[in-house]
């Protein structure tokens, strides 16, 4: 059996990619769930030209309440998505930086920024909604999304259908997609970091 020796650059790249993937994967639930504000989790998929209140996402009545900022549902959804992506990216980037520094490696900030950007942009696209719906159609998962929903209790005791939250097909596809992107982000970060290291030693 023949063996192929790996040079030190390849070994460093593989080790760094594995470490980053582990950090991204293990921090993902905390970054995606614990660091996300309630209003952003609820409002990030809101769409439409109707007016809502910025602090709660509630529909504005015929007479807006004084002192409360109003905006379109589209704008509200985009703002909620942006806030969530910012907090998600901050947790992921801080974790990657902390772990690599603790293990004695100085992760180039340009490489970290590139990997973080991959995570942030794709996370925003998926969480906003249309991109995930398009992905589901591409994969033939429309029936899965439609049938695997759940119900949530309202304050008045009634229940409502929830197609998005825990226990739904949407949540499963969402989480699987984010983890798939994490592999790409880790690979991009590692590749750029190793290239930067090679330029430094020349």
C-alpha cells in the first residue's frame, strides 16, 4: 500500500479547518438561539408594506400610538435579521479567535473576517425566509415544510399553527443548512489563514 506524505502546510490547514469547524458547530446553538433576542426571532421573517411597531412588530392600528417608532413589516424583518446576524457572527468570531489563541495560533484577522462574512451573509439569507423556501423547492421538500409543522398556545388559551419554530421541518432544514455553511466557512478561513502564513515567512 502506497502512502502520500503531507507537507506541514497541508497538516496545518487540516488541523485549523477541523478546529474551526468544531468551534462553529458547538457554538452554533448558543449563537443561533441563546444570543438571539426574542423580538428578532419573532420578527425576522416579517414581510409586507403594512406598518408595525419597531419594538414589538405588532400591527399599527388606525391611529399610531404616540412616541412609538413605526416602520413597514419588510423593514422590521430586515432589521431583526441584521441584529440577529450581528450577534450570531460576534459569538462565532469571538469563539474562533479565543480557541485558536488559547491553542497558540494567531488567526489572521483577514481570514477570520472572510469566514465570518460567509457565515453572516448566508445566515441572513436563510433566516429571512425566501432563500430557504427556494432551497426547499430545489430539494423537493415543499411537502415536508407544509406537513411538518406544530401548534403553539396563545395567551387566551387558543392555539395557532407555527410553521417555523422548534419541532418543524423549517427548523430542521434551517439548522442543517447553517451547519453545511459552517463547513464552507471553516474551509475558507483555514485556506486564507495558511496562505497568509506562507506570505509572512517568505
